[in-house]
C-alpha cells in the first residue's frame, strides 16, 4: 500500500514551550493511525497540523498529492498566495471531527451536513441532500434530518459531526478525542460508528484516550511524550509496549478505566 499521509520533521512552539520536536510518520491508505499520550504531549497539535488548524514552525505535511512544506518561507504577496493555495488543497483532502461537535445550532441536522458540500465544494443541493441522508442512515440517525442539534443527545450530535466530516468525501478523517466530551453511557455509540468506518477501510487518524477501543481499530499506534514519538508500531504497542514510559502511561490509563 502506498502512503497516503506523510509527515516529516514537525516542530511547534507556543511561547517558549516546544510542543512538537521533529515529529514524523506515514500512514497507508485504508489504515487507522491512533495517536495517544499524556496531557501536553502534543498529540492534538499533531492532528491539527494535518489540516493546518495549527501552523507548524517547521516540517512538512502531505496528504495524497497535496503538500505544505513549512520550511519554505511564505514571504511577500506571491509567497502568501502560494501558501494559501497549498493549505486549501491540503484541507480539501481531510474531514475533521472535533471534541465538541461544533454543529451550527440554527441549522437542522440535514442543513449541517449539506453546508460544506454545497457552499465549499459547490455540489448541487439535491445531490448533497441525498448523500447526507445516506450518511445519516450509516451513523444510525435516519429520520432525524429535521431535528436541531439542541434536540439531540451528545452522542447523537457527535455522530452527526462524523457524518458531516464524511459528507465532504475526504481522503482522510481526522478525529480529535471524539468521545472526551460525552457522558460515559454515550461513548459506546460513537465508538461503534468509528469501528464501522475502520472496518470499511476508511483512512483515519484518531487522537483518543480510549485504549481498549484503540486496540480494536489501530493499524498503527504512535505514543507521544514530550513532543516526540516515543514509541510506534502496530496494536502490540497497546498490549506489549517496549518503552517504560509507554508501559507507565498505559498502566495508569487502564487503572482509571
């Protein structure tokens, strides 16, 4: 399988604090990469760098044929215009699912799903609506097209958020702690949808603290600590980690669970 995602040498500092230090990895098409680590390890910054919601200080990100090299200065009008085109192309290849749902409260469920395809991608409304209805069925929300976000549970809102990301037909789905804002009894329904996406071969990068779930879906695991990839591998990283820091982290997380 060819690498759909290639990340090289990411660095990012906030003030005097270096959050990412030379982070790099690749992900093959059709695989799920799970990123985990302690609070402050840089995992969400890595994810947000993949679609430049966070702008790295150095390094590069490629998804399919779109790449942004942050080592190349974007000075002057021409440089800024070039960088804007590169970022737009990169963002067009991914769909983001946030910790909190970020749904438009004044739009119906259907309205939330068709906004991006129609306004950003210029697709016909009828086509976008038909696609949206199919996606709502896929995430178990058929018949809720006319509901507003406030009428849905947190788990239902997050499933709408996943469907909204899929409505853009992204090559990669990025999920940032998709269950962290949910009540415990609602977590399972969201994880079930993500499991189904992994089973159908969606390319995903997931930041999560749900270790048992990660064992089920991960083709690749990246354990971040102190802004670096401290350990990487397959799902065995979660069952038989080599590094003492990974062992310590997993022991603490599983004890809490």
